[in-house]
């Protein structure tokens, strides 16, 4: 049996909405869009952008929790985790979002024990917050709060096969450092353009169906969908 390490993005991949965006839209003082613009135009790294945005939050812990508790995830994700663990794979979250929100959302689905690599949200006053980035890395090309490429490289160093599940720009770099990608949305386009081993998924219901192929190196299953045809690398 071939046990893989599965690295899974959170916002837009597991969660339906981008958690940070929802919190900023509802609770930020003015100025967060200007920071977003500076990031989009390349003047500000994503790490510094988010640090500045989180400092603009004006929200109590109760209000924050209430909002977080309304956020939904892909309903097939808990079953995907169970199937992955049953097959012997390790799964951890790699996210440029907020650890506190991710932990709270996953706990609601009895998944509060999954390892999480994300930015660290700290309450500094009744209505004020600060962001730390324990998984940032000096070598990071884009200075992300969480350098997913270093997370991927560290997972590769364990000599297990590594798979990434993701959807967007924060996953582009890591996709180049793993053995296989389950890709949604823009990550799917990126993988096609860069010729990265991947399969397109719409959600975790697809991912569950594809999981057995990871452990079976005899069949070399062909995975086809509307967008591409891919085979897994020899495990
Ligand atoms: Mg995402
Ligand atoms: Zn990086």
C-alpha cells in the first residue's frame, strides 16, 4: 500500500467562502480594500496585506464566533478525510487563512484534530486582533503568510508521495513541488498551463472517487473528465 501525504488548502477548497474576506467585509474599519489593491498591484506582499487588514478588524470574540459558525464547507470533505485516513494517508491543512477560524469550523465537523499550517490569529483587546505568520519563510517568492511551497518541500522530505488539493493562486507554487494535484478553478488552469500532473475536481465528492487510484499502482487508472485526462505517477 502506498501512503501519501495530502496537503489541503482551506478557503475555496474546503470552505465555500473565503473566510478572511467574509470577516473583513463585515467587521473591518475602512481601509482594507486599499490594502487589497496594493497587494493586487504587487506593491504589498500577501503576508503584509493580511497583517494590515487583520489589524483593522473591530469585532468582539462573540461576534467573530457567531459569523464563523455560519460559514459552510464542502459537505463531502469529512467523508474524504475519513476515506483518506482509512487508506493510511496523512492529511493536513495548508492555508494562507486564519488558524482560529479553520480550527473552529473543522471542530464543528469533528475534524478539530487535523494538523493546520496557517496564519495565527491573536486577540489583543476586547475588539482588536493581530496576525502572526509562523509558517512564513524568507525564501518565499511571494512572501506569503504561509509558504505552501516550503510546506510541500518539507512533506517531500519525508519520502512519502505528496498530493495537493487546492483551488487558487496561493496554491500555484506548491503545485510545482508535489507529485500530484487535485485541482479546482484557477489551480486547474495553472496545472494545465504548466504541465503539472493533476486532475480537475469540482469538489470532494469527486476527490473521494479518485482516492483509491492513489494507492493502486498496478492499474495505472486513467482519470478523465471534461477538462483533461491524467494518470497518476507510479506510486
Ligand atoms: Mg483557496
Ligand atoms: Zn512560498
